[in-house]
């Protein structure tokens, strides 16, 4: 083997030895954070040429409740993959839960993503007949002008983490205000008495 050939063999062996380490770097935390993030709680599905992603009803803040009589808005993204434009014209929901409302039909061009709910909610369940705390699921039927009915089970997600940017759901009850503990009240009272004592001593002097 010539000196040049020997150098080539050594260089090739060094590259092969380094390859696993390079692969490990590519699959590390940097590779994970470079991936687009999408919350896993929201529903993603497709039916009848309609692709639906990030579908959820917005619930209350953590620890609070959407009270009966209030409303919960629906958020979702829709892509119409059929050959002709379509419209989302209605939503059906169990009357034992509340009344569904679509403020106006949503036009769905071909192969174009349409975000429903932003910048302001246009589909809601109003007059809720039971409280919602987040973590529940609601069965609905989306009514499309051409694609027809698409049944879905959509989660109710609390307004926390990445969902805090959404406007608060109508009728959400206020978060409970923490009350002072007995020990804290006693401490405050003791401090007040001590302050009064100091003031009296100063006046006597």
C-alpha cells in the first residue's frame, strides 16, 4: 500500500468514527426545538375532502368555570381539498348542552387554509346548560354546503399556556381571591400593636 493510499484509509476511518457523533448532534434538543410546535390537545382530522386541524372549544382559566348560561367559542383551521369551493354553514350540538350559533357562513376556497375564530369568534355554543371546567369533550356536527355533515368530538381546553393569548370565553366566572390565613392576620395585628406601642413611647418621652 502506498503512502497516499494509507492516508486515505486513515481519513475514511476517522470520518466513519465521527459520523455517529454528528448524527447525535442533529437529533438532539436543537433538532427538537426547530420543529414547529402545535398543542396536542386540539383535534386534527380529515373527512370528505375537508382537513380540520387545531379544533378546540376554549374553556375558562385554570381553576375557574364557565357557568351555565354562558358560552364557549370554537376555534379551528380548515382546508378544503375538494375540487370546488365550499362553505361552513352550520353546526349541530346536543340540545341538552346548549344552542350552537354560526354568525355567518364561512367561505372555504380550494386548497387554502381558513382560520375560524380569529381575530374574533364566529362559532359558539351559547346558553350552556352545564358548567365547563376544561378537559371535557363536545360532540358536534359541522354542516358544509357541499361536503355535508362532518361529525367531530372536540376537546374543551383551559385558557392556559399557549392559549392565554385567546380572549376570555364569555361568562367565565372570576378566579377565587385568596383569603388571608389566620396566622397572617394575627401577625398583622401584632405588628400593628407594636407600632402603636412605639408611638406611645415616643409621645411620653
